[in-house]
C-alpha cells in the first residue's frame, strides 16, 4: 500500500520528532570558557533535563561573529581561519552525534531546514551554518 504525504505534513512530523528528541522547552545559557568566564557572542542550549552538573550535556551551541573576533584578538586563531569562520557565522553545532545520526537515518537531509525553523522558534536566534553537516 502506498501513502502520499504532503511536504507540510512531513515537515510537521519532523518538527514534532525534533521536539521529542531535544525537548519542547529549550533554555539558553551563556557559553563559558575553562575558567568559568562568559565567552563573547556564544551560547549553549539545554533542555529541562539539564541540572548544571558534570553529568548533564548541552544540546547544541550557537557562536556569532563576535566570538570569532575575540578568538583572533586573543591569538587563538589566525586571520585566514577567521575569514573562513566569518563567512560561516553564526554557527550552530549539535553536540550529540547520536542525535544527528538519528535525524539523518530517519529523514536524510530533509530535517535540516525544519531544524533551522525549530531552532528559531525555540531560541529566537537564527544561524547561517549548521556545523558538521
């Protein structure tokens, strides 16, 4: 038996899947360096299962141009690296390889534009590049 599904229904199914995978409530935290200081123009995202301890994982991170500018200023990256990153910023990186593999396994590449909309809806932030695609 064949089933035909519209693009909007597929996108809604993917959106709902992403909600179930990451959690419907997403919280924004300032990204911190190894010393516990806030990084410039960088944020980490968690869901309600995050408790702020070593056993909790961040879901994804967002880094803007200001983050990369601060890295070049501090000597952590070179000018050629900065030019490459500048063209890609802002970036979002999903931390769990398992989650990315799950999304790719179920939906191929069709989940990526839906994730972008989901991310904007949940965080109010946009991005240019999904890192590690």
